[in-house]
């Protein structure tokens, strides 16, 4: 009888340990997703040299998708607006981006899109 209780107690402890490991893994995945989106936003802003609008360069905690709005001036005085929709992969394997560019000159929009693609 005592041996059976010890086995049940051991199984219960193993179950608790597995649950704690699962929680730790989920926490690590959430922080890696945040870091990926944050890094992607920083790299896009630095690469394009445009200003973030409406504090869209700040990625909220725990979000795996984000929209970045950028605005600025291209050579020749052409206004540029950029919207980047970002989605982080669940396995931490990178970030997918859908980019829309608007400008007073369609050639400028095309140049900006091709620099990223």
C-alpha cells in the first residue's frame, strides 16, 4: 500500500515538472516572437530611413503580428508613406512582411519596394 502511494506521488511530481517545463517553453516562445518583431521593425526603419508614425515602431508585448507605419521624403522631394504588416512565425523562424508603398511618384514607390524584395 505504501509502495503504491509512493508511485502515485512520484507520478504526480513528474506531471507537475512537465507542466512547469511546458510553461517555460511557452514563455520562451512568446519572448522570441516579440524579439523577432521588434528586431524586424528596427531593421526596416533603419534600412529605409523613414520616420515611424503613431508610435508604430513600438511592438506590444505578446503580439505575433504588428503593423508599422512609416513616412518621409524621398530624393527629389517626393512624399512617401509605407505600411508594413509583420507576422512572426510561431516557431521563431523569422518574420513575414507585406509592404504597401504610396508616393507622389509611382517610380519612387517601385524603387522602395524593390530595395526590400
